[in-house]
C-alpha cells in the first residue's frame, strides 16, 4: 500500500500528456502507483476561490491542473522513465 510516509514523487507538473505517458509506463512495468490531481484555480483564497476573485483571463487552461504521481519508495530506483 502506498502512503504518504512510504512514497516518493515520480512526476509533478501540469502536462497531461506527460502525466499519461508516465502512468502508461508504470502500468507496463507493473509498478504500483498513486496519483493526485489538483485544480489550482479552485483553491480557496480569502472570500472565495482564486478563479472567482481574479478570473481566469490570460491563464492557459492546460496549467489550471497540477498532476502528481507517487510510487512506493522501494520501487523508485526501478523506474527508468522515457525522455519527454
């Protein structure tokens, strides 16, 4: 089981294509992983979300989400990620 205490981050970024490539690689290598998707525009800041306070004009839609992939720390050294 992958928990906060025994995991390491393999990927942290906003590129959905790269996120999916890494997940496909881990599936093919039979390495268990856990992932998190965070909507940065939906974070609460004071009296509402960032988007409701400032709007989203000028913000690329692709960078609104942050993706993170975590693996067990014992499996971290086994990973040889393909180059982007």
